[in-house]
């Protein structure tokens, strides 16, 4: 998987700069961690919802987008 991340494929949708940049960030993240650390990350990562008087806010971070990209590359679809 790492060899294909951030590499143009000729597919216009895939080769958008934003998508290739996201794949490159995912590749860096994967290269900086062992498979054990990656699996531990998904064992402990949850969606965070904060409730206050004004309204309920869902925290969204680059980590969540990266996680969806990684799991999608593995053929796993994340549900909300």
C-alpha cells in the first residue's frame, strides 16, 4: 500500500492535489509507526462528541480523515 500512496494513477478524481497530499501524509504516518502501533491506534481511537449549552459539536481532526483514507485503502468502510 505504501508504494502506491501519493502516486498519480491517471484517474482524474484520484489525482487531485488534495487527495495526493492526503495520501502522502498517510504514507509518512505509516512509515513513522510499527504495525503494532498502528493497530493499537485503531484499538483506542473513538469519535469524540462535546456537548455544551450552545450546541453539540463533533470534533473532527486530520486524524479522522487520515484514518478513513487508510481504512478505505484496506477495503474497510467507516460508519458514522
